[in-house]
C-alpha cells in the first residue's frame, strides 16, 4: 500500500504520485508520514523528502506550506503565508 501525494504551489502541480513515505518539518521538528498515518493538518517548513515505491527520492524545498493527511492521501499546498 502506498501514499498518494500531491504538492501544489501558486503555479500548479509540483509533484503528483505514489510514495512509501514522506518526511518534512513543522514547528516541533522533523516528522514522517507512512501509510495508515493518523489524519492531521500541519504547517510545514524547510523541505519535503518523498520516498517513491522504486526507492528513488524527491526533495522539494519549502518556504512554508500546509500539509493535510487523510487516509493514505497527502495534500500539500506551498507558499501559504503565516
């Protein structure tokens, strides 16, 4: 089972696809999202590291953003002002 991740900025989709895990930072520090993660919403900062099903990784630099996890779906919106 995989996560389905979408990352959007003001210009459109930055990433859309499956992932086995995702890591980022919020005000409390680094955190990871795996399949069947609890539903939550958080402000994110610094970066997002996506590990794809084939083992490759994608790193997305984040100024700031919002992440929403519902089921195995992760939606991220970048460029959200504080």
